[in-house]
C-alpha cells in the first residue's frame, strides 16, 4: 500500500476547519452524516458498473481520478471523526481484526461470503 | 490525533483476507458497497441522538466502544480499497485539500455551511 | 398524507426504462445501490442543518423543492425494486408494523429512542 | 406491480408513533438519517451477491423475506417524511420523470448508463 499515514494529514485539516470557523458545524452527528454522503458519492461511481469492470480502473484514468477524489473526501471526514472522538485508530482496527478472526475462523469462513451468524 | 498509520495495518488485513480466500468477493464495486454499509452502521448510532449529546461520547463509554468498532470496520474497507486501487492516500488528500481551499476561500466560507456553488 | 399511490406511478416508470433499454443495468444489486445513493443525496441536504431548522422546510421553498426532488428519486428506485421483486408493499409494511408492535410494546417504548435490544 | 398505496398505510404508522410518543425524535434530519440506514441494510443483503444472482430472489425465499423486511422499513420512514413535509408524492414523481425525460432523451440515452452530464 502507498503512503497512508493519517497522522501526517491531520494538522492541515484541523487548520483548514479552524480558518473557516467550521468547527461549529462539526458535531459527531453531522460528521457521520457527511461521511456517509461521501461514501455514497463513491458508490455512485460504480452503481451501473459490472463487477469485473470495476476492477479495471487502471485502464480508465478519468474514473480513477474521481475515485481518488471521493476516497480523499471520505478520509477527510474520517480524520475529523478521529480528531473529535480521540479514538486510537491503529488500536481500534487491531482489536477489530482480532474479533473478526474469532467470528470467522479460517476453517469455517474459507471461500464463503456468509455472515458469521449464518454459518450452521 | 492518536496513532493512525494505515500502512501499518495493511499487511495484517491483506493476510486475513488471503487466509479466507475472500479476494474473490472483493471487487471494487463490492468493497464500496461494504464501505457504505459500515458507514451506515455508524450513522445508526447517532440517528436519534441530539447533536450536542453526540459530542459527549467521553461520558458514554459503551457507546464510544461501538463507535470505535464501526470506525474500525470503515477503515478496514477503506484499506482494502486502497490496496486494490493503488491510490496514494496522502497525495490524494493533499490534492483535495488544495481544491477545497480554492472552492472555499476563507473570506467567503468563514462561518458558513453553504456548499461552494450556493455562494452568491 | 397527500396522494401517494405507487401503483399509479409504476407504468410510466416501466415505460421510461424500456424506451431507454435500461433494464439491462437494473439488476436488484444495482438498484439497491442506486436507491442508497439517492437517499444520501437527501441526507446531504440536512447534514449541516440543525434539527429544529430541518422541521421548518415550509419557510424555505427552495430547499423544500430539492427535498421533493430527492424524495422522488428515492421513490422511483423503490418502485423499480418492487417491479423486479414482485413484493406486495402494503402487505410487507403491515407485517413489519405488526413485528414492530411486538418488539416495541407501548409500555416499554413510550418516549424512548432505545433500540429494542437495548431495553433492560 | 402489486398493491402499493402508501396513503392506506399512513394512518396506522402515524398512530404507532403517537402511541409511543416518538414524534419528538422524528425531526426531518433524523428521519432522513434513519431512511439511509434502512437503505444500507438492504444494500448489505447484496454486497457480496453477484449481479445475476441478485435477480434470482424467487429461488431464495429466505433472502426474499429479508429484502421484504428492509423494503418495508424504508417505506415506513419514507411515509414519515411525507407526513412531515406534506410533499405530494405522485406529483413529485411525475415532475421528476418529466425532468428525466428531458435530461435523458431516448435517442441519446438508449442503452447507455452514462450520467446526463457525461454525454458528449
């Protein structure tokens, strides 16, 4: 994976919001709404795209650029949520992956897209 | 912001998916759907919460834990999308922030939640 | 509630799609994606709006028009999903309301926004 | 399309909410959030489903039941939004279809999933 250290991005985003006095709009409730809207803008790019074609972004640089833009927007709001909640993201993800490993043991989950509570 | 380097998290997630042979389900189309579903699970935690209360997660550790869980799920799918698209996230966000600075000049945007195309 | 009989709207929508040969894009998977995207466009209109202000659409006719547009888009995809799945919507909602009445007995649920599984 | 007259469903839903004193939580802002969450629960049912398989719900009655449930939830919140906004849904959809017919003339749109602003 290419460079993706959110900590490096955090100060510039905080400053941007401060400069515009936007903190007043950034309640957690509003930020999660905004995050979900940005996700939907990413979904929109693929709603009529066949699955296989969705994997060939390299051959459609214009679309890849739009995906890049939406992924950036999502990340900006994710960072805002981290700033506001004080969540330690590395620890949160590591904890979740441990839970996932228990819910989806390899022997049972291998090659299956079933949800853990659908396994017999 | 606390530790949030996605690059550190990436290899364990890749291995987890490989162990379960889940790559076959992870087309970009499906991953963006899954990402949006996880975002909605975060929204669900705040749909009936007054804005002010949403900012007081520190006094509701049980809810903060659920927020942490959903933020982790969102991040896991975001990382999957980065792995599949090869997007350089730091560069993508820096580019987007530059665009945002142009769309929302301080003088005009200060204290306003209007979308850039709604400014007169 | 004002006139809202989806059956009346259904034939014109079916014809519109047929005229454009869009049936090929309208798998259930794609239609639920499109529906969620339209919902997010409705959410976007309220992401920075205080709760109380969101209830005063009558005094903001321009915004009410945009809400109307998004609600229409949502309904169009909902109708497409009904056309494709053959679901009897009146029966489905009546059944769901019966389930909800069991999950949320008045004595317990009155004045509480807790999810049914959070009640002690 | 099977019976889908939302007006018939409206009074029972209004009464249900009144009995539980839930009107206080149902600002438009909160209702659009709840609607988007229900849409995502519908998306979740199809996130790993191949497109073709998503069209064969008739051969998976258990899944069809879950789809039915989610479609009902979406409709309940849609009805709440109609009750609160006073939107005339039949007129709103008819107006939108007229706009769509202009944005997507048959000659240009036939067989194409491009967004209207992507046509050359």
